[in-house]
């Protein structure tokens, strides 16, 4: 007899099938004023789709690169418990403000106990996750979903960074040596990123998933295969289950290499999906 119980999520068969499509177009809405400061924010409603597929309500979701709190907003909206670690105080403060605003809008007496999910913003370094978990007594994780810094990509001087500079916005996360965006080079960044995920694996439940959103990019004439290199390295530790390619078709096209060389306008990201097996 076939077991019809959905052990992974609460989606319908039709919703499940739609999600398994390996590419999708999502154009994020215009950012709010406090969200524009961060140079690489990702959209809450898109993340909510991953959370709803890989968990059930009440599950524990973790983001080791929280930024301005998009993952926790998605957790709040989908009735999951969220834990996020953010290295930079200015972004952690924005995340706390956003979560507080959502909680202030919530009247538990009117909505019911099923909405009593909790969102925790931790200002700290995810490289010290073992210490953080022990000190706070945090639970096992059902899902990790995050978008790490794309190596030195944000430091590149170009049309986008110039525009942000003119608007007084951040063009990189920080000058902090613990910030992965300030790694000495591509190889150093990739090694540090993989090393950071190894203790996270220990906090992930057997059968739990990890979704990491990364992008390949051009750097000084060389195409950096960040998403592919990370997938290859992490597949030594977690099972790579596949990818979903997030495409954006409303981004500005810049004339990189015009009249002399092909230089891509990279308008897609790789949502890499890993699973922790019991072996």
C-alpha cells in the first residue's frame, strides 16, 4: 500500500510539482528605505517558497548570513521559527527592527496559537557557530537557507558600484577581517566558506536540507565559477540534490565589453540544494 502522507511539507501535489521546475523568474519588488543600504538583499517571498517546500510549520530555519533579515521575515510569514546570525551591527539592527515591526502588528489573541513562531537575530560571527549554539542552547535545524557574500564580487569597481556610491549606499559589507567578502582571494574565500558550513552540518537534522544561493561572476577578465566550485566542495559533506536557477529579467543591461569582447550581464543565481543523509 502506498503511503500518501507528505512527510516533507504541507503543499498540494500541484504545488509540489511546480516547485520542482529547475528554473524560475523572480523580479524582486522595490526595496524599502532601510533595506537599500545592504548591497545584496534577497527577496522574502522567494525564500518563503523554499521554506514552505522543505519544512512544515513550526520547523527551525537558520540563516548564517542574515543581512537585513529577509529569511526571518519569510519564516514569520510562513509560521516557522527562524535563527539568523549577522556579523555587522548595522544590518543586524535593521533585521531586529523589521522583525519587531512584524511582531507589533501581530495580535496573538486574534490570530491564534499556531502563529507563535519566534525569530532570533544574533549579532555575531557564524564561524563561531559551535560557541553560539552552546551558549544560547539553540535547537537542531530543519533547514538552512542563505545567500553568502559572493567573494570579492561586491568590491569590483564598475557601473553598479559607482551608482551606489553616488547614492551614499554600501558597495561592500564592511572592512572587517572576519567578513568573508574581505577574503584575500578567490581560493581563500571558497575555503573559508566551505569551512564555515562544516559545523553547520552538525546542527542540521538528518534528512534536513540546506539551500545556498550563489552566483558565478566575471572578475578581471576571468569567469569565476563560484556556484559550481562551492557545489563540488560541499558535495563531499552533504548530498547535492540539485539546483534551481533564479532568473531576473528586469535588471539593467550594461555595455560591458561593447565593441571588443563578450562580457556577460549575469542576471541569474544558482539555488543549490543539499541534503544531510544518515550515513
